[in-house]
């Protein structure tokens, strides 16, 4: 986890690092930090399809299905040709 946090300091615009860090937080059962990290990823790049998909997955695991659906729909809207 420390390596990912350091990587974000070096390249705070790399979306994949946020997504990887969110997975670590989820694995550690730290949902609040995972959510905050995913929000930050979307602040950095609101058009990131992987970030919207990851946030959708996060919400689905939390059983917040309307929020999950909204994130998935946003990802689809960004690239409707991508299945």
C-alpha cells in the first residue's frame, strides 16, 4: 500500500494507481478509504471508463445498486461502442 501511495506522489494523474490502491483498501475492509480513492480517480479524470467501472464494482459490493448502476451507465455513455 505504501508503494502505491508513493507512486501517486510521483504521478498523481495515473488513474490505474488509484484503482489499485482502492482494491487494497477494499481487501483491508476499509470501504471509506476505497470510496475516497475512487472519487479522487474520477476527480483526476472524470472520463475514465476504468474508474467508473471500478466505482460501479465498489458500489455493487456495498449493495448500493442504484449507485453501481449509475457508474456503469456513465461508463457506457462515455464509450457506447465498447461492449
